[in-house]
């Protein structure tokens, strides 16, 4: 399987994973961190919410910037790891697709 195929497969898995997070954990995280449910409205916003909250869980700088440094400790570690795993899957898949497009351009 080519890098492009692996990248597209990863993005497909990320979308399925986002459906899971949206239905089970995203409302909980929104209630704890924001107090309002914006990202769980539809799947497009849910994808953005997964990436946004993953950066908050990954970096104290981002958590402090958004005013969520103390609140993020209230979210269970298991849930934080799920959001971070989704973020890593998205970044790795995007890099694979981007790298494959550069590689294919050089080959032609």
C-alpha cells in the first residue's frame, strides 16, 4: 500500500474515531472545560473540537492561553489520552498524505 493510501486510511479511521468521541466523550469534555456545547453540534465541529482539546491536553501553554489550565485536570486521564491519540492519528495521516504528494511529484 502506498503512503497516500495509508494516509487516506488514517484519515478515515480518524473520522470514525471522531464519531466515537463525539458520541461518548466530547460532551463531557465540553461541559468541564467550556461549560457550553459547541463542538458536539455536528461531525465537522467535532473534528475541530477533538484537535482543539487535544492541544489543550498536550500543552500547558495552550491550556493557559485558553484559560483552561486548572480545568483540564478535572478531565479523566483516559479521556485525555483518547483525544491525544486522535490528534496524533490526524497529524501522522496528514504528513503521510503530504509526503506522498511530494514524492509523486518528484517521480514524474
